[in-house]
């Protein structure tokens, strides 16, 4: 195969593909020709024949397109395995896409034709080298997925649907590089084009993680600050180096003085030895001759001393040794014995050591000061770099504006706090899910207009510390399915989402997510020998065990994690972390730890996928090189209570409110949530006759409110409901520990495996398909109740 | 043929160089011609292994899968829902590294070993990076992997945790002082993959 970059020529299609394409083009020509020559007579026979012909062409197209899409997928897999960019592979993509475009256009599948055109354009760009390979690969994958989706819809429903193309274009809008590829003369997205020109370039979060990171635009003033702090940091290097040098010099000086001190040590030793020897010799001079000689010497010595009181030199050996007489200094200068010399040297050296030590102290203090200045500057620089990545939320909110604008409803999005700033990558990762969420909520325009003439939608953003709170509110009932869309993106960001009924009677979604990636402020706690981190945002306050009202639920962190407890501390009062309460929840939750060690600001990173555990949101490495796990306490509590009883071990139970005996004897309580009145009435009647206590909810939001008022034993949930559908409710349940023990049975007309699988993954305990006979319903309820009792 | 001694081995060591230097020109060229005409013996595969003593069981681990051999850390952080052979997590080169007790994993002990001791072998296979805690390691050694016996042919005294965890059995002394008439050559990539799979399963099912 020719490895040079080939330019694409339609004639390079394989003969078979060329034949197919020509056939589709001729089919188009036949129709046009008939219309032009007025041979197209509208009659029932002709229209039936035409329809059959169209269906035949469609069937042929679907078969051909399926093969071609498979070829595209295969080519993409090959590209992903390549270690370098191979232009030949992109030509293959271009060829196949060209064929699909021609054929799709001929059978009036314009959505698929447009998607294929995008693939051709991206192939051209990459062979020309005008686009990063990683972006192109991402675009190819998205486009091929869109083709597959459209083809599936075409095969199933007979029409391709507009959603695949729409979603693809939304995804492409992430990367502004593609904006111009989307524009065709007939496209009515000029407004988007203008808006795209005004917005700074954004990148998708996935692209940012790739080594080939595209460019991003940043605020020039912030770049100036970064440069300024960098320059100041560079200026501090010289003083730090100088202080280091001063310290090194002082240390060297100290070392040399210490060396001199060490040199004096042998002299000291010899002097002591001499003195000892002299003393011994004195002791040994006991013989008469020695005494006589000594006496004579002393007499002479005293005589010499009287002549010169200042001249006295102690010679080596003994002063009584006649052979060693005192040296007479005729000039009367001071005479120093060796011992005196040594003492003087020692004194001087000790003084030098003292001075050198002082210099070392001073130099060390100066170095410490310079280092502190340096670290302060580093912190400033780091903050300014983090700020570079912050952009106003209006970049995200503009997407929500568009989502509201495309709705047929007469709504204008009301916005507050759009100047709140957050990390670009975080906003990018939320832009598509949130716009999809708004579209989903407003999808049933007819029902909305029936309920209210003046629907309102608003967005309110606030930032506090490293946390952003975003409220998306609707003044009316909306279509369910919103939580399903935002669940995964919020989990990836370590964010939380809740919802409640707002003052307008509609539903508000409250999202909390970090302002930026980077350090997290955490509480450092200990259980037994383990040190762990708890994000500040999860803890309302720390109490020394029930300072305030006792919590409704109390756990020990060791039990939540399954770690061994410190048995020696059983009777000791432990600190309790009172968790931040969910807005709609009425329960207070407390978690006991062995010790609160303090707080820390650390960089928390996710664990490897195989090490991820429920309730562990990441890990940080502290200054000692130890790994500290960061906990998600609400998630830990939820998982724990799903497997355990709510109340912990004895010793603590006595201090918690217990259920009264009469409350425990109540019949089982079942909540029925369905938007169909007749369905609700039928279920209520069946269950009431079976002596269950039953309550109803008309939509998902009302169901959640009633669950929180009094958690039912069992909840029968329909899937399709306003505000929150059944899947949304299953997702929302995870944010409320008091609902952890509630059993959920889906009761729905959706019978596909996909729906059942999804319900199972979200934690549903049973799945009933409408119409459901009474016996099956009652048997299921009884089974679930038996499991709860067990 | 000359009477000069001739190097017997293929590899040129110092003594061989000396022998060659002692040869006359004629002897040298005769020798060279003979070597050129000699059909080379099949290249014997010699891989380098590090010897580990897992509570009396001698094991060999291919050096090519090891990133580092370091002293075991004094402390580890426990991970919830972990298998019994997983000791915890420690930091290595700025990343969180899971430490597993190789002896407990391989030999099937149900008791947790407690903190890591001995040495830590940081092993990598594709994206998987795990720390294998072993009580004792010996020197590295080179063995002929073509001479390995199949594990099925010998009674190991325990059931391996997964199929193909043991690549083969090497019969012979690898370390003086160890009773190591046989040594297990471990298939570390397979072991790492199995460990990761079990770690994932315990996260889901406890």
C-alpha cells in the first residue's frame, strides 16, 4: 500500500462500492427525471408501488450501511492500535464515509448523510495536519457511534431520528475546532457560530487528560499575575542561595575551629600525663639521697626566685630537677610554661567555637527566613496558576440558554451568579449533561403548558471556598429522567446532587461540585492505627459525644469500614462527627472516631480502578510518605445500612431514641408511586384488602417527599412519572441514609431486558410488569417483607 | 593442531583473551576458521530471576517484570473489602501502591499476615502495578527456562490460586544454604491479573 498521503478520489472506491453508490445516485436521478417530465402521476397504484420501491431501497441501504459502519469501526480500532499517525487509515475512513453519505442522501436519510460528511471533513483535516490526532480520533468515535445509533433507529422504526446528529453536534461543540466543520450553507446555526466566536476556546475534559493537550484561552490579567509571581520567585532565588552560602561558610568555619579543638586534645592528654608523672615522681622520691638533693635544689631555687619574682619558667620534668633550672629572663618578660600556652590556646579556641556557632545560628535563621519567603511566593504562584483555569459559569449557562431556547415553550432562562468561577475542565464535563438534563425536563411541552401558562426556569450559582452550588429550578412539573443524566458526571467530580420542591411548587435540582481540582481541605481522623481523611464539606461539626441533640443514627467508623476496633478505648468518650444533613432529609447522622488529629490540605487523587471501594473517594500522600484514604461518609453509611441494621452495637444504642412498642406493631407500610390514577387505585385496593397500610404519590417528587416523611417498608414505583421517574428515585435514594432499608419494586409496562438490568443496577429489589395479577403482586410484597424482617 | 590451550566457550572472558594472545598467528587463524565453520549450538534461553523464600517454599520471579526491589514499608493503610492476602496500600514513587502478601496468596493461608515485612517487589504487567511482599529474597540467578518441569508433574503440596500461576518447576540448587531441590517459577503477569480480578470482585461482593 502506498504510504504517501493519498488525496481522496471517489474513483478509488472499490468497484463494488462504486457500483452501489452509482445505483443509489441513479435512483435519485430516476425520481427527479419522473417529476420533471410529469410522469409521476399520483394514483393509489403508483404511490403503493413507489412506497414498495422506497422500502426496498431503504432495506438495501440499511444492509449496505451496516457493513460500512462495521468497516468504519474496524478501521478506528486499527487506528487506536497504531503507534503513529498513519494517513492511509484515514483515507479508508474517508472512502467509506463518502459512500455512506451518497447512499444516505439518496434515500433521504439526511442525518446520516451529515454525520458521514463530518467524518469526511475530519479525515481531510487530519491528513492535512490541521487537527490534533487525539481530537480527530475522539470525533471519529463519536461520529461512528452516532451513525450506529441512527442506523439502529432506522432499522427499528423506519426513520433515523434527529437525536444522533443533534447529540453529535453538541459533542463537537465542545471542541471549537470542529465548529466550522458543522456549518453548511443550509444550516440555521448562525447564532451558534457567532456565539462560538465570542466564547473562549474550551476543551473537553478527556482531551485535557491526553498528552496532546489542545490550546486553551486564559484571562490575560491572570497570566500577568502568574508572570509577576514567577519573576518575584526568581528574584528570591539569589537571597536564598546567598543565605545558603552564608550558612555553609559558617559551618565550614565551625568545622575548622572544631578541628583546632581536636588538635589540642593530645596536648591536653600529655599535660595530664606529665602532671600525673610528676605527682608519682614526688611520691617516689623517698630515698635519703633524693631528699637531700631535693632540699639543696629548693634552697637554690628559692634564692633564684628572690632575685626575680617574674621569671619562672617551668621546664619539662620536675621543678626540683637540678638539671633543669629555671630560665632567667634578663629582660624581665613574662615567662609562660607550656601549660599556660595550652590554656591560652584552649581559651582562644573555645571562644572561636562560640563565635562560629553563633554565626551558624544566625546564618541558619536567615536561611529559614528566606525559605519561608520563597514558600510564600510559591503558594501565591500556585494560587494564581489555579486561577488561570477558572472561568465564569456563564460559559456553561450559555449551553443551558440554548437548551431552553430550542424548547417550544415560551420560556426564558433566568440566571443569577453567572460570574461565579470554576475550573474549565469541570464546567466542560458538566455542560453537555446539564443541557441534556434541561432538555429532558422540558421535553413534554404539552403537559407543561397544560399545568401552567407561565412556566419559569432559573439557574442560580454560588461559590463558597472550593465548592460551587448550582440550583436549576423549574416552576412546574417536568419530565422525569433528569437524575439519570447527571448521576455519573457528578460522581466523577466527587459532587453531590439533591432535589426538593421549591416555593413555586415545581422542582429544583441542587448540584454541589468542586470549584477546581487540586488540594482538598480535610479533617484528619484516627481509628486504631489507621489515619483517614474526611472532607470538610461532609462534616457539620465535631462533638464530644452528644453535646447537642443525639443524632438519629450513630455509627462507629471502624464498623463502617470493617476495620478492627481499638478495644482499649471501648469505654472512652469518642469524638463524633455530625454529618451535614441533606436538604430534604430529616435525619441527623453521627460517626464516632477514636481521635480527631487535626486538619490538612492535601492533593487527593483517585485510586486505581481495582482499588476503588464504596465510600472511599480517593487517597492522598502525607508528608511522612503514608497513604491516607479520603472517605465519603454519607456513601459509607448508605452502603453499611444496606447490609446491616440501622442501630449500632450496644453501648451506644441506649443513648439513641428507640421505637415505641406500638410503632413496632404497625402493619407494613407501602408507598405506591404512579402518575396513572387508575393504576394507583387498583394497587391501593389490592394492597388494602391484604391489610397493608398504603399511601400514594402522583409523581416522583411527591413520592420522595412522602418517603422522607415516613420511610415505607416497600415502595412500588412506576418508571415513567413526572418530575422524577422511577430510575431517578432509585438514584436519589442513595443520598438519604434513612431510605437505605426501604425495599423497592418496579411496577411498569417496560418489559425490555435493558430496563430490568438498569433497575437492578440502581438497586431495585423486584421488577413487575404491567398488567400484574394480584397474586404475583402480593407474593412479591410478602417476599420483600420477609427479607426485611430477616 | 597446536598444543596451545584453546578457549572452549563461546563467550570471551579475560582468560580466553589471554589464551588467544598466547597463540601464534597461524594458530589463531586456524582456530578462527574452525570456529567459523562450527554450527552454533542452539541458543539456550537464560533468564534472570530473583529467588524468594516464601515460608520454606522457594520461588523464582522473573526480573523483567519487576520495577523495583525495596525494603517493605513500616506502615500500610488498610483498604476495606480486601482479600485476606492484601496487606494494604503504601506510597511508592508518588503513587498509591497496593501491597499483597505473596506467600498468603500463593500458598492459600487464610490468616492475614499483618504488616508487610521483609522486602517489597514492585511488579508491573501492562497497567497493573502491585507490590509483592516477600519475607526473604536471595540473590538473582540465571536459569535455563527450557528445562522447567510442568507443575502438574510434581506434587506441590498446595493448590495454586489460579491456572498457570506457576510457569514451571526448576529442579536444582539456586541458593546455597536453602533446601531448594525444587523452585517454583512464578508466572507474575498471570498472578497480577488474577489478583486484580479478585480485588475487583471483593469490592463488588465483599
